[in-house]
C-alpha cells in the first residue's frame, strides 16, 4: 500500500514526459526548418500541453493516446501546405476506384525513402537521448523557440507575398484580400461581355475540317521536366501560344471551358448550369454547317467524363468506335486506353468516306494521365513513365499530322491540352495531384496547324506571347473562316493571329481560385481570403 501511494505522489510531482510524441514534434520542427511545412506554434504547444496533463487513471491515459493520433494527423495537415481536408475527402470515392499499385505509388510520393531513413535515425537518437536527458523539456523549448521564429521570419510559402508587396506593387494594400477580390470581380465582369463573332454562313470560303486534340495531363512544365521540349512534334505547328492558361486543372471543367470558347472566361460555379448557345463553340460551328464528332481513346467512365462531355459540351454524338484499335495502356483504375495513332487514323479513314463538307471533331486522350501502366512492357513509374508515354504520343501525333498533309483535304488541327499533369509537384501538392489549379498545371502548350493540299505558310511560325485562354482559340478559328484561308495558296500566321483576345491567368476548380498579380501567384480557398501560392518544392 505504501509503495503504491508513493508512486502516485511521484506522478503528480513529476508528470510523465511526452514519450514517443517527442518524435512527432522533433520531426515537425525539422520539416519546418527545411521549409517543407508551416508551424502553428500555439496549436502545437496546446497539443503538447494536453499530452502532458497528468491523468492518473490507466484507461484515461490509453484513451488520450487513441484520441491524440487523429488530432496529430489533422494538426500535421493543418501545418502542411496541402489543400484543405474537405477537398481531399470530396475526392475519396474516386480514390477508392484506384488500383492498389497506384495507391502505393501515390503514398511513396508523400513519404520518400530519404524521409523514412531520416525518421529512423531521429528515432534512434531519441531512444538513447531519452535515457540520459529529459527530452520533453528540450522539445517544449524548441516548440516555443520555433513559435517565436514564425513570428519574426515569415515561412517560405509566404515569402513571395512580402516580395510582391515590396517590389512589384506600388501600394502595399494592393495584395490585400479586398484588392484581390476586386481584381477577381472585375476580371469576371469584363469576361462576361466578351464574345467571338463568327462569320455568317453565306461568306464562307472553301470547306475545311477542325480537329481539336484534347490531351489530358500535358503542361509546359511537364514537357520540360520529362525533357521532351525538343520533340519534332512541336516544330510542326504554324501558330504557337506561349502563355495559354487552361483555367482549370481537372478534365471535366477543361472540356466545358473549351466547348464554351466563343465567350469570355466563365466562373467555375456557372460551368454546369445553362449556357447561351452563342458561347458554345460546337453550336457556332454547327450553324456554319459543321458535323460534330467525338473520339476518345478511353471508356470515359471515370468521373462520368463521357456523360458530362455529352451533356455540357454541345457534342451529344456517341464516341467514335475503337473497334480494331489496340489497347496500349491501362489506367489507374484498370480500364483500357487505346493507341492514339490507331484511334486517329481509324477516325480519319472513316471521315474521308463521309459526304459532309465540314467536320469538327474533338479527340480526347488520357495516354498521359498519372498512374497509367504501359501494357506488355516492364513497369516504369513517375517521370520515367511520363517520358515514355509522352514520347510515344508525340511520335504518333507527328506521324498523324504527316498523314493529314498527304491527304487532299483541308483541316485545321489544334493541340489543346485539358491541363498539365503537375508532374513536378510543389509544397501544396505532391507530384500528380491536381486539386489546386496551380500555375504550373494550368500553363499548357497550345498550337495550331493549318493543313491544305495547296496551301503554304508565307511567314515564320507565329508565337502568341500574350496571356491567352480559350477565347483566343475561338477567335483564331473565326479568323481562319473570315480570311477564307483555304481559298488561297498562301497564308500568314501573323495575320491570322493579329487580333486575338488576351486573358489574364485566372484558374478555378471547385473551392479554389488561383490568380497571377504582377507575376506573383495567389490562391483563395474560401473566395474571400488570399494567400501566396508558392510554386517551389
Ligand atoms: Zn484531364
């Protein structure tokens, strides 16, 4: 009895330390020191204090440990630069359809081998240190010291904001929430009044087809990271958009935005609502006598892609059959992906048998989507996989363009990716994650080729260097119609691109908006407050 009483007294006088929870705080402080996460000192200190509160009851202690684990996870997420949990949970049903191997690949991007080794090393050091010194006291001091340092030096992610304030914008108030909200409001109200005028049916020149190559997961940054920028495909175009913003980082909204290219950029919240037919590119083309076709190299089941495209994009036609085309990849959910060259050549062969003078086709490919596996080849992952799949796709597109040039038909081919792959990743999103429409994901390589058996470009390749988005593309198509390009033997790429509308980079997904103000990026997750978007890793 006596010894029991003594133990109880000891517990009260000298409370147990944080134990292995010390490791949690040590690791977080180390990650903060490297700029990989933020550190909310007050919340962390409160959490540590709760762990230290003396509890005598054994079951109470166990219960505290159980409750502490999810709290620690939420706190770690709160300290990280990752998207809000509500957004991550909203994607959970899609996550369940992923193949096991893809889930493992995603997890390995969250936690690198280097990080695991460092964690083991810290655990070993802690184990031996804890025998001789009271680590808890040191950790508590470190939490307070880190807290003080967060007050004096802004964390890496907010560094850009102070730079913006000092260098780029004259008034420090210009990056205030109110100013950025005003900027966004005025952007959308100006966009509402913009519309591309297409020529009337009776002034049309020689007929030509339009093929939109909608590539999922192809961004300028992905091409650079995979070392594919010198691929011959990119030398084949007449007009190249250097600063094209996809305005979203998901496939569904990307297709709707492309299909509404004849009007200014719409707010994300309006994309699934009613739309003025004048804003619908395919409606406008239909008025000019165009037949509409849809070609997919996948089943369109994931995220109801096919259903949504048919419902909202103005092309309700059934997709072109993939009969006889080889499947070359399997996607992250196990569905087959068909060979791009095979699909396009089969469609083109069929198109040439049709009576219709004018066809506007949308080809959508998922060959570059994250998590795809190449069939009948040794498995490759990450950048190596992207590089291999990118090379194959670009080879096939280049060969297909050569086939078109050999034919006797007029056609305008537009390379218009949906959005980038986010291959590089950054502090806010791991590689392959596209929840936030970050600048590196929405900057896409858009290019146009004008092909006719008797038609040649009279000048050099024209680069559209101004900030552009889908409306510039619709204006370019209107110019090709207006200038009756295919009635002539030569065309000027510069002349075709002379009056293209500019669009400042504003990108949205459900629940997030990213804008660029004086070359600095800002993100809002609540449509009211803004924080700088750090594109560094
Ligand atoms: Zn996509």
